[in-house]
C-alpha cells in the first residue's frame, strides 16, 4: 500500500518523500522518517484506509542509524560474558596456588603404572589404570590445573590431547569419588587445562586417572597446580554468536517487517541472496566433512578402490587385492557369525562362492573411482568422493527449492523460504552424512543427490500448466532416477512420482488434442534412460550372484546372518517408533544429545545401532503432514494432492523395506526423508499462502520457531556419534572449542 500511495502523491505534484502514521482505522506497512525544510500535515483516504501524512524536518536525506535495541543488546551480552560466563574467574580470585612437579621427588605425589622418562615424559606401563595421586592435602580446593605439554600416541596419530578422570577425597568422603565424568585436556587450548573442583569441605586428596591410553604411549605433563587463579577467558566468538542469535530472534519475531517481503523468483536481489545462502550452506557442509577425515583410516581398505583395481583387470570380484583366506574357504556356513570366530575375513563385504564382492551401489564406482584409477593409476579414497557427492546433494536440494519457490512466488515470505531450505538440509541428512564419511556413506550420499536432481528435472520439465513438457529434462530426470537405483536399490520406488507429475498431460488433454509425436517422445524420454541403466546393472548382478535382481546385500559378513533375515510383522511397530517417534536423549553436557540404545520386545534378530531421536520428532516441521490429510480445501489442484499422497506412499514403502530387511540404521533415514519433505514443505507453503492475515501472523512465527529448533538440533547432532563422539578420537580440538563456546559454566 505504501508504494502505491507514494505514486499517488507523486502524480499529484507532491514531493515523494514522506512519513506515514496510521490512525486507528488502518495499518500502514511501511514507515519512513524524512526531514525536510518545511512542515505539512494532511489527511488522505486511500483504499478504505485513513492515513495521516506528516511532512517535517530540517534535512533533505533519509535518517539511517543503528537501532538502539542492537546497541543495548550487544552491551548486555558483553556484560554477561564478563560477569556470568566468566564467573569462575571471580570464584578463584583469592586462590593460593599449590604447585606440584612430577620431575621432582615429592612424597605427596605418587604415580602408578607410569614410568618417568629422562625427557620429562611419562611412559604408560601395562597392568592397570595409570594415574597420578596427590595426597596429604587439607585445603579449600577450588581448581585443578594440568599443564599438558604434549601427548604422543603409539599409532599413526600425533595427538596433543588426553582424557582425564578426576577423583577426590574430602571431609564427606573417605574414598575417591567422581561426579564430573571424563575431562579432555588439550595442549593447544589453555582453557581445557583448568578443572573446577567442588569438594564437600576441605580437599584431602586428588587422583588424576589417565584414560583412553595404551601401554607404550608417552604423556608429557609439565606440572600440576591446585587452586591456581582462573584467567578470564573472554570469548569474542561467543559474544558475536549470541548477538547474531539475538538479531535473528528480534527480526524474526511475530509482526516483524522481515515477513512483509515475499518470495519473488524474478527478483535479482533475492536471486543473489539465495545463491549466497546456498554457497554458505555448501561451504559449511564441506567444511564440517573435513574435520573427521582421519576417521576413514579406521578401515584398512576402501572396497570401491579395490573394485576399481578389479574392473581394470576385467573382473568384478575383489580377488585381485583381497583373495579369500583358506580358513574362510573351509568354513561350512560362513554367514553364521559364530562360525567365523578365529577366521580371517574381510569385514562387511559380500562373500559368495569363495570370492569377495562389493554389495554397495556400483554407480559411485562407475562415476568416480574407476575413471580416476584408469586416468591416474591411483586410488581416489573416501573423503574426496564424499565431498563431491555432498556438493551434488546440496545442489539438488537447492534446485528443488527453487522449483518450489516458483510455484509459491509472491505467496510466502522470502525469509520463510530461506529458513525452510536451511532446515531441510539437516532434515534431509546432509549434516548426518557430513559428520564422518566412510565407504558406507558413499552410495547413500550419491543416491540422495541423484534422487533430488531427478525430481527437480521432472518437476521443472512441466510447461504451460502440464500441457507441454521438456523432453530433455524428462530424459535427464529419468537418468538420475535410474542411477539412484544403482546406488540404493530401495530408491527404485521413487519412480512412482512420475505418475502424479506427468498424468496431468494425459488427463487435461483429450485424445484428439494430444500430439502423437510429442506423446511418444515424452514416453521414450522417460523410459529409455531406465533401460540404458538397468540392462548393465542387472547384468552386473547376474554375473556376480546368478540373478539380475540380487544386489548381494544378503551375503555380507557382519554380526548378523543376513541370508536368514526375513520380513516379520513383529518388527514393524518397534521399527516405526525408532525411525519416526523416539525422543532424543537430552543431557546438560555438550553436545547436549546422547546416543540411545535400541530396545525392543521383539524376540527375533533386529539389526540396530544407536538412535539420536526419531525423524519426525527431531524434524517437527514434518508434523504439518497432518494438515495435508485434515484440510480438505488445502489442495485446490487434484494433481498437487496426488503428488502429496504419492510422496507419502513411496516413503512408507521404503521405510517398510528398510525395517523388514535392513533393521535400524541412522543412515537409512536418508532413504525416505526426501519424500517426506517433498510432501510436507508444499503443505506448509500452501497453509501460509491460503491463510488470512490474522492466521498468517501467528502461523509464520510458528514455522520460524520449528525451523530454528530443527537447525539447532542438527547442529548439535553433528558432534554426536557412536561411542560418544568421533571427535574424541579425531580432531579433538574442534570438539573442545565448540564445547567451550556453549558449555561456559565449567
């Protein structure tokens, strides 16, 4: 309304510099303060809304300044950082330090299962838990300082951090006790060397247990201090982080002007902003994927690299590099885990008729590993391929959101579109797949990437409301969808989405109106790529396992006899609960999420790993699916409604297959999450687009809040993994710095 009123005043000869103050009959969306060399006050009736126009001022330019609320908030955050986040500085101001040197003979200091070295280090002995004990104390213990100089592990890794478990004896305890868990100390991060002690009464003794070390490791501790004064660790990053969070909350609050700017797919400024958001998310994901690259070293061989060697020699088994051990060949039924005890075998590879095979999807092999090996003669590895695939996956998600934006251009706020995109990157498993890329993740990432790209090309092929389609885009989309099956066979059901996408052409046009030549070209473009991909894929299966439909997963050598795994109705309820609805386990220790062990009353074999929460519980935006069922007038187009139900049907089928045949694995979430998001995101956009002003003012902040919850959950989930965290084994400093940023109270 403001722009139209400005134009009306300009046409009337008024100066187009104005300030609008709404009266009680209406609400003006835009307020501008301009100071001119004169004053004028008038009243105008425009579109049934009365507005008072005020012209005043002394300057001929717009007043532009930083809102006072920002300055106040920044000042408050700095004060909180100084006086609250650094309260341990004030708690330890009056400490009298007691220093202990491990290189000198001190009757109050003893070491067990440790040998002093001439260079000042401590050599870990065999036989028990190594520890350092400080006795004969009677002090008001407030802090412990461990001056860790260096830690050299016995393996290939050269770490500068170690885990300690601090135990105390005080006036209320005659034996050592510990309530704080394990403390990780890094020689590179000074703040980690301080440990806050809280004995009950005077401190009598301290025992410093050295954890997660092996005999032969060397530990370098320059000295240990009790009641050392605690420095003030002012974190500029924490100040900026919480100021950034405040700015977001302030600008995304209910009634914010940020919601007045609607998505416009033709806007160059929004286009640039969208590309910036995409590139920022891409860089974050690739950056996160780089921290745990050492994690891939825990596997002695990458099956995809081995398969490249074999195919280059004209065979599809791994006998070139990994021939089966004689002891394994002698086992009568090698798929029974107990029969392989004491036998040398290759973990989690398909073993069939005396040879090893790679049962993971072959498409990454054809796209990346084999060409790289043939061109360079070198292995491609895991991390590099994983990062390339993550780039494709992010591009596919972004393109799908651009296509979604075209359909809702001018109907949803631009900031809501951005938040939905950012939240969906987590919900679609990008963060989950980024935290540690193993060869298990290679086919999963590529399958998700090809699926998202295929859906984008299919959706974007539609022209003129479904009367005409782009043949090239149909063909590219079908090619991507077919290749996705070569990564994850379950994704073959994704092809069912072609029905609601392309059925409009046959339903809207009568037989006489349809061009036979175009119709045939559409059908051929959609089917030929499947034929081109499926024929060699089925042949590859047949020459390995004797059947074109046998991908070899049931022959893998793991902790379960997969050859005897069958679908059983008893798996369904616990499987659905763990995949969708189990709540995450929340704690007060960074990253504030802990693994939850799988439990069920199902008496049979159910292969399952830990859980960090069900998909729908941890991605609350997905509960908008319920409105797709209950709001009958939400879908004004029958084809949109058909697409909604098709996505849910495909998701349910894939989830059913994973539960019955694969068990419960966190990475299996990625098989069906794309279809759930394809169903729920349009529902959210439709609800916003069809809502009246009152409902919209309440609905949009709710969507914003749910997006924020999803983003925060997936951020913290990045630091959680099996067996506590991979960060506690690889790149610990990354984990520790993030921990200190959030967990400021210890």
